[in-house]
C-alpha cells in the first residue's frame, strides 16, 4: 500500500507540473491583460506598469522566474489588488474548506440514508418519495436555492443572517444550499450502486442461507454499494471547495470560488495560477484518497497500478 | 468481519473528527459581532454598501468610484466636497485661495490645524511630494493625466523634462502652495476635488517601500496615515472595511458619526436582502425590477439622485455603413429613449437629448436628439437603404451584465422594428470587450462615461483625434481646435462657448448614440441624515449622521 | 451475457443448435431486444418517455405555432402575470414567456442531449479502456484526466469562445468536453470491479480480443451505472450552460435557455414569481422524466436485475 501511495505521489508531482505549465501559457493567450481598463492610461504608463511586474519580459523568462519563485513558496503579487497571492489564498482557502466541509456533511448525511432506504425499499413509496424530494435538490440550482433560503430564513423568519461569514450560524444557509444539491446527487448514485450489489448472486445466497436482512445490508452490501459514491466524491470534494462561486456571491463569503473565477476574468495571471495550483493539489489528494478507499471497500481491486 | 471492525473504526474516527471540528468552530467562530442597522443608529456607526472590493487605497493608484468613496474619507485634498452642490467648492486642507487675472496661476493657503493622523501637520511640501510621485516616470500612476494641467507636468512624466522644480507646483512655504498651469483654467477648483490631487504622507510612504513600491504595504490598517475625517481601522478583504473617526482631523468637532463600515457587496439582490433584514443603512444599487414597487410602496426608502454620467453606444465609424453620417443619424432617431428609461432601466434616468449631462451651472445643454421614427427612416432611405433593404446585419457589443443585456435587447429590437433592419447582439466578457473596443474590433459598442469633475470638458475631450478614450475612429479637425481653445479660455463664458460649439459638431456627426443620463438609485434608511443628492455622488461623510 | 443465467428470449430458444456460432449466441440483438421488452413493462419509464417526447415537440415545434417571436419586445407590457393573451405572462421586456420557455427548451434540451452524448461517448470508452488495460497505460490515462480536471475551466471556456466566436454547437461540445472526465472516472471504477468477475475471465480464456471483450462484455455491464450517471449529467450540463450565460460565456441573447430564464426568475422571486415557477416547472419535469427513464434503462439493461 505504501509503495502505491508513494508512486502516486510521485505521479502527482508530475501532473501538477504539467498543469502549472499548461495554465501559465493558456492564460496568456486570452485577449486582454490585467491592466486594461475603461479609462485608458497613457501608453508609457502602461509600459511602466507592465515592466514593474516583469510582464514585458519574454514569456519563457517569465515562466522560469515564476517556477523559481514557486519553489521558494512565493506565488507572486496579485495584479488587481493589494495583497500577495499567498495572502489571498491563505485567507480564502480555510473559508472554502470550512464551507465545503459542512456542505459535504449535509450532503452525505442526507444523501446516503435516502439512497440506501430507496434502494432497499425499491419501487415502493419509500423509494419514490425520498427520491423525488432528492430530485428537487438537482432541479433547483444553487442560484435559485440560495436566494430562496436567504429570503425565507433570513429576511422573513430572521433566523439567520442573509449574508456574511462572521458568526458560526452564518455557515448554515450557504452550506445547506450546496449540501442539498449534492445530497440529491449522492442519493441517486447510492441508490444505483446499492441496487447493483443487491441484485448480485451472493446476496441471494445470503438471503437463502437465512442471514437477517439488516445484516445483509450493512455487512455485505454497503461497501460495494458505496463504491460509485466514493468514485464520485473525489472530484466532487474538490469541486465543492473551489467551485462555490455562486454561493459565495449570494452569501458574500470570502472564499476561493470567487477568487478562482474573478482572477480569470481580471486576467490576474498570478492569482489564476495560485488558485489552480491549490485546486489541482486538492483534486490530486482527493483522487488519491478515493482510490485508496475504493480498494479498502472492494478487496478484489487490490492496488491496480503499474 | 474485519470489514465491520474497519467500518466501525472509521465511523468512530469520523465522529470524533466531526465533534472536534464543531467544537473548534463554535469557539473560534465568534467573530466580531457586527452592529445591525438599529445598533448602528444607537452607536453612530454607518453601514454602507460599496459594491466591490477596492483594488487599492492609494490615491495615486486608484482609478474607480469604489476606491474613491473610501479614500475620500481617509484623505482630504485642498478642496473638499460641498454639502449639497457639486458645482461649489468647499475649503478642505486649503482654507482660502486666489488666482491671477487669467486663472493660470493659483495660490492656496493651507489651514494651520490640518494634521495627519499621526499628529504631523499637513504642509505644502507634502502636496509637492505627492505630485512628484504621481508624475515620476518610474511610478505607474494610472490617472496621472489629471495632473497634466500643471505646467511641464506632462513633460516630466514622459521624460522630456528632467527637473521637477520646473513643473508648475511649488511649496512657497509650509502653508502656501502655488500652481502654474498650462493655460487659463477658470474651473481648476473643480479639478482639485478629484482624488488624483490628494496628498499622501511622505514619511509613511518612505517607511514602507519608498515612493515606487507597488505592494501597497503602506495602505494596510496598521500603517495607513491620512489627513481625513476618518482613519483606517480594519480591512477584511471581501468582507468589510471599517473606518473610525479621526482624533486629529481639524473639523472633528462637527462630526457626529463614529464609524463607517464599507461592505463590498457585488450582488444587488444580496444587498437588497441585507437591507431588508436590517443589516445595511445605505445600499450601492437597487435591482431594477424592484424599483417600481419600491417607489409605490416604500417611497421613503428609495433614493434616486441624478448622477453625472452618460450611457451611450459607440459607433465604429471606420466600418461601413457606419461611416455614413446619415446612417448614424437614423440609428439615433430610431430609439425611444423615454420608453427605455420608463420601462427597462426603471430608475428615473433622463433620456439624453445631447451628450453632456445636465447639471452644470450656466452650461446651455443643447437639445438635438429625440425619438422620431419617420425622420429616422427618412435618413436611412437617403443613405441608400430604404426600408432597411440591403442594410447589413451589425452586432451590438456589450459586456456581461443583466442591466446592459436588458437595454441592448430592447434597443436592438427597436432598431429592427423601426428601421426594418436586423441587428444582433454580442455579449463578451469584460476584458475581451475592452480589447475589442480598443482595437476597433466592433460595430456598435455599449459604453458609459462618468464625469471626473464638474466641467463639460471632461465629457468632450475624449472625442478629439487620437485620444485614448475615443475608441470610435472619429476625427474632426474643427472639433479638435475647439477643445484646444476651451483649454486655453480665459473666462468661463468663453470656455463654455467653445465647448458648446464642439458638442454641436459631435451631435451633428454622431459617432455615438447617447441613450440616457445616469441616476444613482439607493435604498437608504430614513434615519440617515446629512445625505444630499450630489451630481458626482461625492458625499462629505463628515456631515453624515444617524438619528431616530 | 451471463452464461449462468439461461433466460434467453423466446426467439433465441427456437434457434437451431448452433455449430459454435459465437456471434449468434452473443449477438447484441437479443440483449437489446430483451432490454426493450423489460423497459416497456416499466410504466413509469414509458410514461417518462412520453413526457420527454411531448417536451421535444413542445420545444421544437411549439415556437412555430406561437403568434409571438421570442425576441419581440413590447415595452408597454412588461412583467405581466399569465393571462389570455400571454398564457405564461411576459418577462421584463414584454416578451411572451410561453414562446421563450419553448425556445429556451431547444437550447437546454439540445445542450443536454449533445453534450451528454459527447461526454458519454468519450467518457465510457476512455474509462473502460483505461480500467481494462490497466498497468502503466491506465496510470497515464488517469493522470491525463487529473490534469484536465484541474485546468481552470473559466479560462478554458473564455479562450475557446474567443477563438471560435459565436457558435452554439461549440458551446455544446465544450460542455461535453468538460463533463466526460467525471464519467470516465466512474466508469473506470465500475470496470475495475467487473474485470475481476468470472465471466470476464471466461471470455479471456476463450481467447477473445480485448476490443471484443470491452465492447461486448464490459460495456453492457457498465451501462447500468452509466445510465444513472447520464441522467445526472443532463441537468448538470443544462445548469452549466446557465452558469456560463451568467458569466457571459453562454448562448447569445436574445436567445433564451431554461437556465437563463430560471436565473432571471431567481432574481425576481419576491415580486414576479411566475418568472421562476414556470421555467423551473418545465426544467424539473424534464429532469424527473429523465430520472425515471434512467432508472428504467438501468433496470432493463441489467441482466441480473429481476423483480422476483
């Protein structure tokens, strides 16, 4: 197992390097630059600004310098703000991590039980009703669910603040918005996975042998049934943490989602790279975790890799 | 059943982690309890929606209104904002001033009790230092052009003049500042209200990286030194900026606000919800579809003020058929601006009948444009496209925004139905849009322009040949002459005469389609006092206060 | 085909004894016929098929029958609630909502269909191949997926949109090109577990080519999970399009899509709820139908899933 992890970590470093390089050159090809604005500044000032940040050097030189700084842990200055990229990410990442964590808890806490129950009581009301309610989470995207929750629980009932990230209770509405959407997806995938396993012969064998049903579910079915969920969770985890742009905008949360999207729109090259690196590291780690858990859950897999 | 054991282990571990996280959260998450609107009134704390996170708080690097609102409470210039009328000056750091006969040499006398927040007196040398910094070729001050009105300022910035003492600003003594301008400038006072003329505190700058340092370290709350009514206390990026009443400000005894929170809320609906749930006193905007019902049901909350700006479309006159003035006229007269303002934007904006907005004292805004479909069709026919036949399909470019989209859709449909043509829409994201506009890679492009200071020339000078903000490809020699003459006029009257003539040329040739003049629409808590409609939306926060 | 479960369809039972004609025994025809037969018995799935057919008609034929154009503004009649002239009311520029919902459906259904198909195609083949082949090739293939996953989607879309100007079809392809990554991962996970099952070992020992094994043995068994995930991809894709419009990178106005209509509705929930409720209803109805259809497909395609 440790050889496997070691191999994967080595591979991840290469992957990260490729990602950084591709992104670095990709952002330069998008039209526009960090300093273009509605009010034009004189050309020589623009040149001065570009020179100040080293943006007038040939691309390869800039690339080299960036890598050099990266190795020292310096992600560079942000072109559109006062803080450095390190400072921006250091502030935004924990926020997103927390928001994502709560959202995931809600998603799993609702989605898993609903999916399992629906699979066990398949094609009865105990299947249709929870699954239909779960569907609502898929049909109502975050930019609809968020404002509705904020309106009902924030403005009308006054139970929570409609926005902000100051008090502990401020976490509830945004995490629920994201959590409900993912709960629906997880419920569906869980149900599907559980049904796959439940239809297999060894389950029938166990039933024929007289094993009590609950034990069948927990001991025999769960780990196989949860497999697709685990596969899904890997990228979903990283996605929840950094892709919460809409929720962060609606609830005014200083997280990474907004930095990720806005930096692209502002052509803030260093910030784009910074967020991408963080995001990529997250995904790689999440994928690795998921692969390990997959094998733990399904001993037949072993550690399938070169 | 190793699996069972494993699962149990995992669950137990998970539960433990969850409990730890929850505990940590409850303990640490006790952030500062922000005051709500009611508490704000009791404590004298204003909660203000500022629209976006400011990019910088350095007056020599700032370029936007968002930045200005905060900078102008932290730093005060020679001339401050008047309480009710943006046309009038209000003494700031300068308590009195005079100029020579042709208004090309101005002398300002600084007040004795003007102090920086660390106690240092504000001196004329501070201003000279600040302007040198802004104009120094090694410093990329994006708004440096505002200072070109000083003699040799432009020369200093592009390197032709090496010695700053030749530039037209001089500290005659500690409390006297003298300007030599390129020519007679009767409206110089109005220009000085702009933040590019604000001073910075030299020792602070020098202590944090020097004049050309780009890191903005000196603007952090622990370092910031300003001379304005408030000091920078807290800066939580993307959450809020908090400023506190300054103990060293010369006019502090008249102030009745203790603190201001600036919230950088981008989403209009979020802001509305914050206001409705009592978390804000003043919002930055109001979602347009909410305006009619608010005006009907809660008129005491909604505040609509005229704003010095024009919403218009640029026409790329280098591309046929837009190179034909008749076509441009047709486009102008085919739009029912009143319907746009009353049905689409809904904010009581003023349909534009010229380009320069109304609101200047003594400037006779011409009345040229209007809605006349018959006339528009006649122009189009005369241009060779009767009934729209043969007219190519052009694209109206706009940058992503609900508001722009609505207006563009409405206008394009008006053009198509009235003129029988088939225009289309092109929505591009901000930087791509800017790029396209700068490189004349568009047919028609949505634009806006807010006045920098109270003079019509800030609207008209951009259409001179080759001006960086022209972006239409339009060029007219007589127009250029008139604008140049306006810069040299000796009296306000002469100045306005030149500008009016220039505007009339602009309105005849129409390289643009002015749509309406802006308004600022806000939700305001009725307990906010000292808040007057200002054309430039520059509010002297020191006069604002909260009362039941 | 499951050699242990001899429930062949009636027609196959009547075939003459084969002289080891592998193709006849294994021909896809009987699997699909079997599946179709099972699907027809699932009332919910059939009902959903009808609903989807109606939806397609509604969206593609409906606008032709409407007296209004989807782009025709009428500034005197903005924000009207449903009435005789406008069955679904009007939007904030006075355009007929019924026509716009129908036209928007074209974009959303189109995106749903094409982008999902693209992502399905690429994802299933890629994931199955990677898992089946295993070893170094698998590692490399999945690392490529990792790289593509981490690339900033926004920049990528901006670049593509600028390079290829204003093309709806390109939009669909771009969205599909992003979604296949997750599909590939899920399929790979499934295939990895199937790979170890006995019937695959049987096929290998019988000497079948990798290609045949993947196409005839592996993929049909993966279809269950794929069907479920495909029905999750469709709404994700439709919403992704609306997110792109929200950012200015989606379908060009005045062309609506259900996503952009729902977004407009969400901004005006308090005052003009009809703007949200109606497009959201159609959107949800379509998704529910896809959901039940997907379940039905999964049940029908899984040779072992029986209701006894």
